[in-house]
């Protein structure tokens, strides 16, 4: 019995059952220049992407999860391996911060720029790890925003670009169009506002681009980040992504939660042969459930697909 079969058997025994309603054929979520969705035959692959996932057990059609919508993508090819309500628009909560990070990076950040935390940065929701009047570098803000999902750090990060909030949000939506996130709209930078919405398929596209960025990848691959502010305070920033403590080989991830969104998670996981997948669950029932459900999806994918 291979590793993934063993893991999936254990997980399913803990209370999750197979469900044949959710599995759909392989598709690509990328489009050609005419705007038409590319078929498998039309996906242009470079030499590194010549390895394709193939389903080995057509009788195994998926798993049952509580998440309202979810999807799994082969990172290299963009092929969707499994989905559930993947085109349903929903609030994505702090997963929004991946787009915030991309737009921030587009504005040529000075990593060692010094920022003093001010009252205007403070925002309700979550934990503020950096306090008013502390002096920190932009790098500290960037890591705290993505690792701890700190909303106040995110607002200070946006302020460091010298863009107004309105200008920054406009750039977020412009970048969404460039990335062909056709069902995505942002109304804030943190994801606290219910109007920042997307779909599971769009989140996968956004995450693929974000996780391919070395600066973002460096941040969202850390389980813990330690730093000392320029004003002398020591900080230990723990990741909100509890998958780092699991059996999975986690490459990157971002969590999110509001009352409207439910519990959300997008994460990149590496298989036994280095074939990475990106999975997203939106609207899981519980805090721990989103992590358990992504484990289940990962185990099922690696047990039911081979790359050749």
C-alpha cells in the first residue's frame, strides 16, 4: 500500500466518505488569446510541464467535504483535478491578502523602508501583532500580513506604497483582470469586507501566480517568523496555516475567515514525486475542518492520479 493510499484510508476512516457527485472531467482554467477556455490538447506546456496528471481509478469520484466550494489544480499545467461548486462567487476573507501582496510588489517596495505604526492603520478583526508607535521595516509588515494574516500590518503595508486606499483597490481589480479572474471583485485590502468575492477557480489562478512569486512564497512557506522591531520589541509571528504541523509537504498557504466567508484555505502541497497541487476550500464549517478537508483532498488526489 503506498503512502497516500494509507493516509487517505486513515482519514476516510475518521469520518469522511466517498461522494460521486463532485468529480468533474479534467479542464484547464487558463484561456487562449481569444478568450476561449483551452482544452487539454490546447494547453501549451514548456519542457518542465510535459508531465501530465492521469486518473488511475475512474470508479473513485471524490470525497465528501463540508466546504461550500472547493477545487484542486495541478500547479504546472493548470488542470483542474477535482471541483465542487467551483464557479460559485463567495467572500474569500483574508485570501484577499494574496492579491494585496501582488499589487504591493508591483509598486517597487523598499524592503528596509521604516514605517511607524499609527492609529489610522488599526482595524478590527484578528490580532494586531505590531502596536501603535512601533517602528518596523516594510519586510516585517509584509511577512506579518501574510503569515499571521494581520489586518493592521496589511493596512500599514498599503500605506507604505503612498497609494490611497481607493487607488490600491483599483489596482487590485485591474490586476484581477490581467490575471483573467473573471468572477473576482475586491472592495478592500484585508478581505474583511464581504464585498471582496471570488470563486474557487479564480482563487486557484490567483494563488498559482502568487505562489510562483519568490517574495510571497518565502513568506507563506514559513510556519514561524521572528523579528525585532526597530523600536526594540521582539516578535514571534506564527502562521495561521495549521497544515505546517501535518503529514503534508506544504509549500505555501493562506487562510481566511469572516462570518460571511466561513473558514477558507488555499495551499500548495508537494506529492511524493514533486508534482505539486494547489487546493482551495471556501466556506468550511469549522476552523480545524478546513485543514482536515484539505488533507483529505490532497490524499485523494495523490492516491487517484499519477503524473507521466
